[in-house]
C-alpha cells in the first residue's frame, strides 16, 4: 500500500460519536436490523395505510351541513336493498323483475320534485357479437337507462355512466357490482336535487346483463336511441369488495379525459401500469369498457374496486362487509367527475382532443401526476441521459480523489457493471427456483391468506441473490486499493446506469409504465448531486445519509404502489386455474417489485461489518418462512374470507348416433378447479377417488362432451374432473333442437332450418362432418368470414322472454354425397339459479367439501345430435 493511500485512509477514519456507528470504514454489524427495520417501518406506517385510507363517510344526519354532497349512508341503503333480492342472474325473476322494479321505483322517487328533466327508459333488446371465438347471443335482456338533463336543453352531447345490477349465480354481488349501482343512484339523487346546473345531459345506464358476459352494454351501445349521443363514458365495475376504486383504463387516445379527472377528483387512485396490464390481457377479467370502446367508439374512464378480491364472485361478496368509507370515496369522486366532464368544453367536440396516450399515477392517494406520452418520452430520455452523465462524472471524481488512473477506474466500472447484472440475474433465478420448488412439494399459495409470507419467501430470496454476488466480488478483490465506501458507490452508480439504459430501451419499446424506472434514476441522481456538492462522496460512510434520504420518497411511493398491486393480484391466484403455478408468478412479481423498491437499498448492505453473515441471514428468514408455510399458518384457505373455488356442474350427458339412438348416457359431477391446490380436497369429498380427468373425451366428443357456456372455462376443460353420480333433476325446459326443415339449395348445398329452446343459459356447438363446410347461417357472420376453426360456438341466453330461437344453417359438400351424415350439434344447458333443482345426492356431495371451499352448484345437461 502506498503511503499516499495510507494517508487518505487515515483521513477517512471516523472520530467521536461517529465511532459508535462506524468501525474500520464500515458500519457496525448490529445496525443491520435497524437498517431493515427502518424500511419496513416506512412500508408499514406510510405505504400500507395510504393504500387503505378512506374518507369519513357522510351520514343522513350530515346532509344539512353538507348540501349538494354524496351521502355514503344513502348509497349503503341502496346496496342493502338491492342485495336483499338475492343473486340476480340474467333470466331469473330476481334480475328481470325484482331488481328492475326496485330500481324503477327509486328513479320515480328521484324524479319527483327536481328542477331537471329526468327520463327513465327500460330497454329490452336482442342481438349478438363475437367475443373471442364465441358468438355471444342474447334475447330480451334488459337495461334501465336514466337521462338527467338541464331543463329545455337541446344538447346532443351526453356523458354515459355505466354499472351493472346483475350478478353471477354464486353470490349476492354486493361488491360486484351492486356497490357501484348504489353509488350511481346516490349521485343521480344529488344531481337531481342540486341547483348547480349541468351543461350536458348525463345518461346513467343501470346495466342488466354484464356477467353474461357484457351483453347489456352491447345492447345499449348498438341499439339504444341515446347511444349515438354518448360522447364519453365512465365505467364502474368491481373485482373485489370495498377499498378505493382505481382508475385503470382511460381513453384510448383522449388525454382530455385524464385532464378532467385530475381537475375533478377528490381522492385520486390511478395507474398507467394497471392500464397496460389490463390491455395486454394479464388480468383475467373484462369490463363493459371494451364493448363501449369497440362497438361504439366511446372513449372513457374505467374504474373498479380491486380490494378483497377473495370474495369476488362468491357467496361471501356481501353488503355487510362493504365499508361505508368506500362509498364516500367513490361517491365524492364520481359526483365531481360527472359534473366536470358533462360541463367540459372538450366533450362537445371530443374528436378534436383525441390526441395520444397519457401517463398517469397518483402519489399516495394525495395527488395525481399526469402527462402525455410524448412528454413522457422526453422526460424519460432527459432523466436517463442526465443520470448517466452525473454517474459518469462521479466515476471521474473517484479517479481524481483516489489518485487511481481513470482507465483503471473504468476497468473497475466494467467489472462492477457485470457484477451488478450478474447479481440481478442470480437474484431473479433464486425466487423462481423457490417458486418451482414450493409447487413441487405441494405448497403453492401458502401466502394466500397470510400475504406477508411473500416477503419472507420471495423478497428475501431475491435480496439474498442481489446482495451475495457483490459481497463475494468484494471479498475476492479485498486487495483493491479503492476503499469499500467508494466501491459501493461505484456499485450504485452502475445500478443507476443500468436502470437508465433500461429506461431508454423500454421507452423506445413504447412501454409507458417505464416511468417508474425513470423515477428511480431521478431520485438517485438527486442524492448523488447532493453528495458531490457537499463532497460527502469522498467519505467512506457519510455519503450514505443523502443517499438514503433521497431513496426514501421513491421507496415509500413504490411500496405503496406495489402493495396495491399485490393486494389486487393475490386473490386472483385463487381463480387463475389449475394450469398456472401461482408461486412462480408471485416469484416473478417479487423480483420486479423488489428490484424497483430496493435496487438502491440492498447494495448498502455491503457497507456493514460481517456483511456476508447479514446477507446469509436473509436465507435464514426464507427458511423460517418455508417452515411456516408447512404449518396451518401457510394453509391458503380460510372459511368466509379466503375461500377455495370450485364450479360443480351436476350434469347429465347424452350422446346420439347417426340414427338418433342414444349411444352413451351418463350422469356425474363435472368439477372445474379454479386454482392449483385441487388435491387438498381429495380426501374430504365423496367419491373423489372415482374422479377422472375429462381429457380423453376431448378427442372423442364435441366440446369434450361438456356443457360449458363460459368461454374462459374452455382453456382448462381438459383438466376438469368427472365423478360419476346419480341423475340430476333438470327443469321442464330441457334444451332441445328441433329440425324444422331440410332442403337442398343446389346439388352440393343443403339448408337446415332449426329451432332451439331451453333454459336461459345455453351453449350450442356446431361441427360439420364428412367433408361438409359451413357456408352460411343466420348467426353472426364473423366466425364464417374469419374462418374460425369448428366446432363453432354459439352462446345463447335470454332475459325476460324465453321464446325458442329459430335459426338456419347452409352447408356444402363438394362431392354432393348427402348419404353420409353432415352435421353434429352439441347442446349444453344450465340452470343457473334454481336451488330447487339441487338433488339430495348433489347436496350431500356439496356438503362433503371442506368448509373453506366455495363450490358453485349448477344442474346442467349436454346432448349431442347428428344430422
Ligand atoms: Zn362486474
């Protein structure tokens, strides 16, 4: 060691009180828990509460002192009334009569004594559209449409507000979407009473068939008399119960909507990242927003509750657990937003303002940041380049201060950059391996009820990988002339350069969510500038203070943001299906989130004495959490709150041969597991040992011989289980296809006229046989025009009117051989809301499921016919 460096070292030795903290140019090891505790404390005391903060709900008593405001208690009353009707499935008396009556009466009440014009219209509509590969066909479904307009207006620019009052058969649909219906009703009441004038009319669409799926919005936007005047949309839905509604889709291409959102909103909660995830189909849900956008070109804002998705679409989605504060949150926002957009000059000529995407996010629910995509690109590029520049300057200063030649320092930078890349790679691989391992040892979803296990299992593993690689590098290059404080700074600079380059690459790829990386670089660079300006960067440890201070704001923000993200996604793993290993997905999420939140924090560990021991301690936490995952704490399910989902169809299957004789008939329980841990119920459920995978039927029978009407089930149908059982009791209205006539149109072409009747949810599968080709039909033309693979799938459901559906098919056989069969039809029927059809055997079977299971029971039938 040269005497010059020796001198510099001794200068850097700490004095006085600094000595308690620092030893041999390193921080004493026992400060490490405090270091971790500090960040954990920020997360628990700032980020999490910000994620769950709700405003004080107003009660009816508050009304006098808060005129013209949204009253949460009234919305709550609305919800309780709606939910008391029970599940509101399309075609059921509850949906088509009771809910309609209740809503109509409320509207009549609001109408009386208002200074505005209020028109109420009940729409009954039939139609169809193509949804993925399925023809989604509806008959006589209903909407209640309410238009509120200022007196004597002739404005032809309306704002549309939509939510749905129907529900899935499984549950009362309080969160989804009764809460939004109740909120809309209250907003309508306040607007009707208010003397603050609206400039343009607002159409409130109380949508009667969303879960069916998305039929009523299609009916409205393609057929209703007011549809063509709707120039903007606010869509309100839910995949949870309570919490804050998030704005997760906007536009497309209408930045003025976001501008108005920012102006109006009282409690902002919005995320560009949600929009990108949703639009790239990472989220297994769809909303009416898409229908309005694709079939009506109506731009809008899409908002939904995502909190407590555990109860979504189950019988536990109750009004009692819906917090009043959530009503106030959404109500305040919606009321302000409706006024803002309906009165905005842009809505009157929205095409003029249709320019580009936007980037938006709220900061801790305090305020909204919003800018256009072009501004985003400029910002990302400038920040990245400045960050790289400042890091480069800091590297040069290291050379100047240490007296080591710049080339040598640059060589070190190259090594450090490689080490940092390697550490991220190792850090990413370890949680992924753990995710595979957890699944292999039958412990997936251990964090489903206790989500903190994700921190202990996957985040710690990632941090370990991220920290151990540089620790080993520093260990192996101990003789390096550069003091450790400088080497850690170099590591951080390299991380910042890495992030800046990633920001530039993702910006070029057009990924809007990359603003998070840009923010990371921005705050790091600010810290670095402070260090350079104060010359603290030359010290061994003191530079950490500005660094940490500047890391706190992005950490708190990212932790807030990530907490919302995990809160949304964790429940979804209970319904992503059996094919996805949820632990693998959570491992990947943890790597991404850990990288974002702690990328500038973890390298600081290298400054501690006994850093390798501290880093290995992280693996100790992982091991501990693995042991916990094996105990009842790690068992995923809890009755009422964190249920395991199954759909159980008590099904009768009948297959006919070409002579219309029954060739195969059986009855059983058809079970669709919704998550990865199907085997947990194996020992509890009656006859589960007789269960067979349905897979082999998929090669033999049309649509695997299954009555599925939901498109989403098709992906997992091969893995579904079949347990032989006694025959179901089916309703009177058993699905039937009647051949009305069969005529040859030409020697090679034949036309079938048919009629379909049955319960209000049916699926028709059509398979041409023996070289026959479907040439034309009375159904939606898209499957033929776009040459869909047969069997063609027609989903048909009806609301108030169950009249048979007449249809025709035209098939061609180039050889003109009509002696062989031409056509096979598969016909599925569902009784989605008939409790009386559940047989004692079926009930016994359902009761044998463990109490933490939410099994949705349906009688169903499937029949195949050959023509
Ligand atoms: Zn919904």
